[in-house]
C-alpha cells in the first residue's frame, strides 16, 4: 500500500510492551461462582480459547480433562454417540489466564463441535476446583457446543492479545468479504506477522499492516499464497477508514489490485476513503470492545525497525520492511526500555516480530443440549422365524470380508466434506455425508442459507446383490424340529448353540 510521505520527524507514540488480556466477549457464556470460565472464543476450524477468572495450576490442565468432540451418527456433537477429535495438548497461558485447545487437523469449515472440560480436575493456585457447570460449587463438567454465526466475526490471535473484528455484510462488499474469508478459512494468515507500522508524525496516517508475509522454518520471511486481485469496493457510509479500529484492504497503485494484505486504522484516517480512489474498509472492532482496541493500540505502540536496511529482504518489493513493528523488549540497569536493534530482531524473527498466530472466523457458543438419537435399522441380527426364538442376536457381519460392510461395533461413521469454495452469507453447501451398510449407501446433502440449515436431501442406494465374502452367524435354536433356516441353504437344528460360517458369491 502506497501513501504520501511528508518530511520525517521523531516518533511520538508511547511504548507499551505488556500483553493485553482477552476481552470478556458479549453473549459468549454464563458467569458464576468463584473459579469459572468467564468467556470463550471458538473458531470454525477447531480452535478454542477459554478465559478463566483465577490463576490456574497449569499442571492440572491436560488432554484427559479438556476434550473436543464432533457429531456422530445422531448428528449432535453433544450426544453420547459423538466422536472425539484429536487435539493439541491443551495449554494454559498465565499472562492472559487462558486455556487453549486446537484440533490437530483443521475441521471442515463450520463443523459444529463440543468442548468438554472436567472441572473437578482443574485447580487454581489455591487448590480450588473449576466450577465446570457454573452452579456455584467447585467441580462439575463444563460443556458447550458451537454453531454457525450468520454474521461473520474474525478472530485475530496475536502475541499481544486477541482482536475481535466484525465484518461488514457480504452484500455491501461481496468480493472483499469473500476474499477475506478464503484466506482466513484456508489458514493462510496463520503464522504471519505485522510488517508495517506507520508513524503518524512522519506518515500522516496511523496504520498497522499485515497479511503478506510469514516466518519460514529457516527464520526468513516467506510469502503468503496469493489469489487473483479483487475489484475495489469503497463504501465509507458503511465502513470508513476514519473510524479507529476499522480493517481495510491494502493494495498497489492500481484500484483493483488488492489480494492478501490488510491494515488496521489505529488512528482516524478519513483521507484513505478517497486517496487514490479510496481503500476498502470492510470491518471494524466494536467501539464497546475496549480490550480488542487496547490490543490494537498496544501493537501500534511498539517501536519499528528497518529490517531492509540490514539485508533482511522479503520476497517481492517489500518496501514496508522499513517500518516493521517489533515485540522485543530490552531494559537498561534501571529498568528503562531500550528499543531493539534490527540485528536483534533479524536473529530470531519469531521472537522479534509481532506475530499473528491465527486468523479465523468465530462460531457461536452455547450450552450443550443433547437430543434424541434416531433409531437406526440395520441388518445386525437374524430375525427368528415364528415360534423359534433365537438368543442372543449378534451381528451377522461380525466377521466378514465384505469390504462394503461397515458394521464394526455398530459404528456407522459418516464421512463429510464442505464443498463450498467460500464460506459466505449467500450460500453454504454442507457437502455430502455417506454411510455404507452392507453394500448399500445413504447420501445426505445439507444446504445452508445465511448460515442456517434450510434443507436436507437423502438418497439411499440399495445393497448390492453381487457381494462375495464370508460371514459368521451365531445363535441358539431351542428345539425346532424343522431347524432354523438361515436363508442360504444352511439350517441350525436341535437345541444347540451353533456357529455357522458361510461363503457366498
């Protein structure tokens, strides 16, 4: 992004390096008791940040006590048939008083999931257990489930705290919002850093820019993947660069050249609504969200270094590398702050830069509610003929080489994927879930509009008649003289418990 550069003058922003605690988000959860989870942020790729109201004994936070589940066959992640998601080991950050857990692999976009915290096992520094069910008594289980937010809210997780950004309606900025959601949902901005912080005194504007570069494993600056440029969409009556806390798209000299780079207005910059055709402001931190605004100001208060001046050159042009904010802090013997040198920053980019660990889209979080599990009719037992009771009824495919049979421990696990290229307000296609049962299949397609499930279409395919393999049937015949017909030419006769193995073609 190019801006006019007036004559230089000393930087006047105060320096502040202390991290800012996470906001207590509106409508995000219940409050109670002495030691509770006071707020929670859950995103649409399986990352959860829970803020507690007391210092936690970090040794009591472990993978057995903080769990994540997705829905099983019943369709509700809170039901007993749910499936545990493999996650990172939950961590506790004492600076922010936050417990964080993430799925090891990103969940398909907007997959509902449940978070379970066993309060009795998580203790604060005084040895008091977490009030999980928030009834005023230590202990109990904390359970919440996520759901799709109709209006999109982005979560920026940074080294100095988190910023919650409400995006404008898709109808106001269709290409810009779709572009932003693509990068966020793909995880392209995870592990990036802010690469430009302008000085109001010298640059006449106060912007904090990022999105273009990440830190590679070899401690160099790498490029974030880039989509095709998007059309310029400027609408100051909806969002204006003149509002502190707005997020806008950075671009080159061409009006329709914005790709993956964004900037925050940490001061009021109304000139950017019209300069060079204007810059698209498409979202904002809520004015009432003082903690997110504090995080923005804390980052903007950091000193900058000219990495390009010492040979740290990013791919591409990288002119912005002359004003890179740094999170490093040095102190003299009296405890006074000393700005780091570019060489100190370059030695370890991950520690020296202000990192954006994750940019994602927030989910709703609500108390977990279980629902009745629909009865599933399967060929799991052989019905006994009239007058010939047969016990116990065991799965007929208990041992089978039929590769299409999925009756293992009665777990009919649906495989699903999101087929929508962009997760937006206009149309979300939930994809197709398939369940195989003895050669047949059931395909379920969910359709969403404005993030709300509108319809479900089910297509059932009958079992194949050309399967081959071996199966085993076990049962007890209680004295039928005619024997129990297994339907394939074999019978069980006499009062005996019999195991019959049949090969079929």
